[in-house]
């Protein structure tokens, strides 16, 4: 069994050996600390069906735990909205923030395993940056991850994936993600 202290994820090693020097050369950074890196990855599942059945949130939390490898927190409604039958503090979704080794492992599984399993997949939009070097994408179904057993699923949920980087601009962040082999459309 691998010791957690000595294990380095494949993408993290690739970043240190190949991507950092390539980014330094491409953008002409003078200082090593200027080179953009991944900061965190936030996974979010909104469970609208939780209004009628509170067990759906727990099921979504179990699925997100399998996908992320760490326990998510349950997000609750901030205000009541009568039209949607939502009360204040009602559980409506789950989210998890991945950092360090788990972040690199998840990104590796997302790019190499989950994205190729998406139906009619032609790549991700290169315009989904927020202007500060963060990239957001949405998945229509969480079944693309191999950790989810199709037979044990009673409901299919979509999920949001936000990749936060230390890049100062969208161009730097896009170059960083391209080096990680993110499949952008042309």
C-alpha cells in the first residue's frame, strides 16, 4: 500500500516537471512564484427535488463522496421562496472543495476518464472563464464517473465543476489547463 505522505499524483508530478517550465518560457515569468498553478476545485450538485423529498440530498451527498473522495457539505437555502416551496435553511444541494493531492487526482479522472464517457462530447467551451483565471463547466449527469454504480442510482443529477487557478488572466489560465490536456473546442 502506498504511503499518503510519499504519494504524488500523476498530474502534480507532470506540473512540476513539464508544465511549470513550459509556462515560464511561454509567458516569460521572471519569478517562479508568478507561474500559475491550480488552487482548488469546487464540485457542486443542486438537488431541486429535495423540496419534496429530503432523502434526495443524502443520496446526492453519497454520490458526491464517491466521486470526490471526501465528504461534502450540505448547502441550505438562505431565504424562503414561496413560489418554489422553499423554506429558509432547507437543504437544497451538496458541495465539496478539493485541494492538494485530491484536486490533482480528480482533475486527472475528469479529463482522462469522465469526459470521454460523455455522450456526443466534442470538447469543453474555451469561453467559460470568469476574467480572473477560473474555469467553470457543467456536467449533465454524474454517471460519467466510474465510481458511480449505474444499477444503484435512483436519480441522475447534474453537477458544476469550478477549477480555480492562481492565474491573473484568462489567457494564462487557458494555457495552464491546455497543458493539463483539457479538451477545449477549436
